[in-house]
């Protein structure tokens, strides 16, 4: 079915994965489960990569630099034609949020497993995205509308009050963003933000937003089918980042209760509807200390941290993406979505937390992955794998699941302890340190925590560490028990329990 907006939705039996590493593996697994034949692509650096061996067919697409391989639209469409792939899944990064790639797929009669090109384009311009969702009733941070002169933006900044942020319209991920604390700094901030935006995106449009301080980054996962059904799969807490790289994500968020979840979820659905969104997507919010939330941007792709949502909802997000792209209706209604238990993801990167997170390259000589109850590892590396400077430094995602947050922290500590990687330095010590931090354990952190208030040098005293963990576990235990208290009318008044108690005592 070719929709009015050019989105192609149709049955397909062979799919090309325009990506590499752990996410290529994740998508391959989804295809294998649904009986979809798979086509991998690889650069010179990935000849021996597991995604190549795992796929039914694999095609070489060029030199290691992404520009010459994973970012080359012509080469990827050519492989689709040669292999007979009827669909393309872009994964994350690379071509996932390129409007022209989604359009090129549609023009070639290939199903793009993602949203319509137009939705990518609208959400890609932060200023257009803001005004589009604002018109749909979504709360946005106070900021300037498109098309203002510098003088008008300066006036607006005075109106909203300092501090403010100068942001690039084409931006995202913090590029071209400048904090401004007083009026005198504005002119310089405009100039340097424009310079950076021009170099990074070829577009030097900037605008101003009021700076929200001490906020958390919380995002809502959405699924939308091609028939107007859009649902939310709860939130992910993503505040633990460093230089706009997420390090730890969890679901649900410590600070989100059922009421806030419903309100954020409904707003996220409205934002997606405003751009006729189809497939999986994420709405990012800033949540301030008073739990006011503001739309930040939309990620029009499958995200790295999707597994924590899969674990607490039981929904296989990749399978759902494939079904939606095949033109199937959503199998779940909003009322079917239940959040059960807790999940935390640690991104294991080849970088040295004791040396300013310096990237570490080299050959992984041996790996011993953690396993056991409540542990999932998504990875694309193996012994003999070489970490090169060409791609990102993520080696794997270690995801733990349990009934309560306290239980997951214990499980994550155990799993991190089991994990062995030889040959390169990793940030496993960072995660171990974080799992011991009383701030993390008690859920007291914001987006500035890792950079401003966390250090590998100060270690929590063992008795503090244990006391806080026990308190966290006890608090959860308490909430569990409260729900198990039996109402008076339901009390078991038979005498059997006395016998069984007596038997227990006798043992
Ligand atoms: C903000 C903000 C505070 N106030 N906007 C960072 C990247 C881009 N996605 C938007 N970002 C921010 N925008 C206003 N009006 C703080 C950030 C921000 C941030 C956001 C999410 C996660 C981590 C962050 C780290 C620093 C700044």
C-alpha cells in the first residue's frame, strides 16, 4: 500500500540491514523469528563481523570510513536491487534519520522500516518540530519562533529571563548549543553556535530557549501503525550521560508515577500524530524538579536503549517495527500495555574511565559474557574482534531485569563482576562504581550528575554503600508487602494454617 505521504507499507520476505554491530544482530534476530530472509552489508573493517556471518547473504560495500560504506545511499540501494531485498531496516545512527534516504527507498519501491520521509524531515528541524508539536498542544520549553532577527531574539531572551540556551535548528545531541548567563554573552554565543552548526550541518540557523536547570532526561517509547493507531510503551530514564553520550538507561523512571506516565504518554502520542508518525519512535522530554515536562525532540528511529522497554513491557519492539512496515495493525491497544518489574542497561564501551574516558582500540583477545537469571547481553563482538577508530566505541549492552529496582542493582553488580574483556580497556569499572553510588541507588540524579558530581576517585564507604542498598531494598519490600495485605473479609479463618505453622516450628 502506497500512502498519500509516500510511505510504502507491504508484505516483504527479504530485508537488508543497513547497519553493523549489535543493532544489526538485534534486527537479524527479529527477522529470523518472523521468517524474513536477511541481507547484510559490510565494510572492509567488518569482513569477519558476526552480523556478516549471521545473515543469509552479505555484500561488501566499501572502505571502513562510514562515508564510503554505511553512509553511501547509492551503494546500499544497489545491494538491495542485486539481492532482491524488498525492505531496508536502517538501525540507529548512519542513515536512520536521513530524510533523503527514506525518500530514496520509497522512490525505489523498497519498504523503509521506519517513519515516512516527511516525518523525519519535520522532526529533524528542531524549530519546525517545536512549532508543529506546540500547535498540537504539546508543552515545549519557552523559546523563539522561526524567522527572528538577532535583535528580536535578544529581546525575547530578556523577556524569558537568563540563563538561556542558543541552539542550532538543525542540531541535536548538543551540537551547536551554547549556554548564555547574561545579555553581554549573547552575541558571542550566536557567532560560535552558528560556526559550529554550519560546519556540522551546513545550516547556521539558531534560536533561543529558556534553560531548564537540574532537569532529567526522560523519553517515551511509541509504536504507531499505518492506520492511525498510536500507543506508548512507558518511559525510559536516560539522565546518566556524559558529553551527550548515554551511559546508563532504565525503565521505568524512579520519579514517574502512574499519573505522570499517563500524561507524558498522551502528550507523546499527540506529538507523533502531529506529524502522521508511523513505526517505532521516541519523544524526549526534559522533566524539571517540580515534575513539569517539556518536549525536547523526537528520535525517529529504533534506539540503542530499546531493550529496557522490551523487558518491562514484554513487547518485542523490532518485531513490531517489522509487522508495522508489513502493513499489519498493532496487536496491542493502550490498555494492554503493563509495566512489570524493572530493567537497567549499562553501555559497555571500549574507553578508560580512569583516563578521562579515552577511547581504547585494539584486539579483544578474550571475552566472558555474564549470563544467568535476568541478564541479557546484546553485542556484536567476539574474541579476535578488533576495536577500530572508525565506528563508535560500544562493545555491548548489558541489560538486567528484576522485580524491583533494588534487585536489579544487585543483579547488575553480579553481572558486571562476571564480565571479562581482555585486550582493550572498558568502562566496566565506571558502571561498578555507579552501582555502588548512594546517589544512583536512591535514584537522586539529573543530566549533570555524571559530569559534575561523580568521580571515579571518591568511593562510597562500604558501610554507607550497604546501608543505602538495604534501605532501597527495604523500601521496595515495604511497597510489595503493602499490596499483599489481605483485606479483613478475605482472611483465612480455617485452622489449617496453625497446623502448618506448628509443623514449621517443629522442624
Ligand atoms: C536543554 C537543556 C536545558 N534547557 N534545553 C542537550 C542535547 C539536546 N538534545 C538538548 N539538550 C538540552 N537541552 C533547555 N531548554 C539541557 C540539555 C542537556 C541535556 C539534555 C538531555 C540529556 C542530557 C543533557 C545534558 C546537557 C544538556
